[in-house]
């Protein structure tokens, strides 16, 4: 009896052993049979869509929760005189901005809403305006969010 392989080139666990259902299912998730041709298999790459939805969700959280807090502190509390006069002095803010955790927080505060905008704008272009060119629009939207993130990271590193 010939030895069966799992599709990745490695044989089953022991001599004469059968391939388990888990091994077959694990292998079949990564391989896709093409409708045309004779038994050709190709590796199916995972979709970037879940990553885009995760950035959209995180950006929505930041835009809905964290940005209003910053507006309330910077725009309302300080302007109304509820904070001390030296609360936003140059030395104090510069010391705060030099902290790596603050830089990471500010990068998330800037970058995540950019990806939220990119995802929302991409789907608005397709669904509301009926424009095709899905790949070009996705590259434009996510590329601009990535460029904004790169600029923000560059500015924060240089502080």
C-alpha cells in the first residue's frame, strides 16, 4: 500500500497510519481546486478584508470616544479657565510628548481615524456613487491613510 501525504509533502504520523480528518480539513482550508483544468491546486491567500475591518472598528472607537475627550479638555476646559495656566506650558507638553507611550498614543489617535475614514469613504464611493474600480479606489483610500500615518509617525519621531 502506498503512503498517502497530506498535500503539503509530509507523510502521515506513523507507518501505515491513516490521515486524520483534522489534518485533511487543515490542508483543505489552504488549498483551492480551480474550476477549470485538471486537478490543479493553488494556494489561496488570505483576504486583507478582516484587517481593514479591524482598523475601521478601532478608528471608529477612537473617533467616537477619545477625540471628544481631547476636544473637551483642550477646547472647553482650558478655554473656560478650569485648568491651571501652566497646564499646557511648552516645557510640560514637550516633556509629555517625549515619552514613548505618549507618542504611541498620539499615533493611534491620529492614524486610526484615518483608516476609519478610508474604509468608510471607500464603501461610500462604491455604494452611494456607484463607481467601480474597486482596487484603484481601495489603493487610493488606504494609501492616503497609510501616507497620513507615515507623516504622523515621522513628526512624532522627530519630537
